[in-house]
C-alpha cells in the first residue's frame, strides 16, 4: 500500500527539495516546521541537511575571503 503524503509529514524527496529551496529563499514557517520534524525522525535527510549547511558555510567563507571586485 502506497503512503499518501500527509499535510504534516514530508517525504524525503520533498525534504530535499525544501533543503535546496532554503539555500536561496526563506521558507514559510509551516515548511520550516515540517522540515525540522522530518529531520528529527529521518537520519538520511539529517545527513543531507548537514552537508548542505556545511557547503553553504564553506561558500560564505569563500565569498568573504574574496577581495572586492
Ligand atoms: Zn527523509
């Protein structure tokens, strides 16, 4: 039996989409809450999230170190 996506719970695919969305834009509070909820329960997405955070921080670091053009 296939599980329908509920309003509360996201599946991993939706989570990875939200994670990449939030790189560029601030997510609505509801999305952020659902994202956090999923991350609490899902180690796979937690890893993805941590990697994205790491990459984002690394990119910021590079931006900061780059001299003004
Ligand atoms: Zn997941």
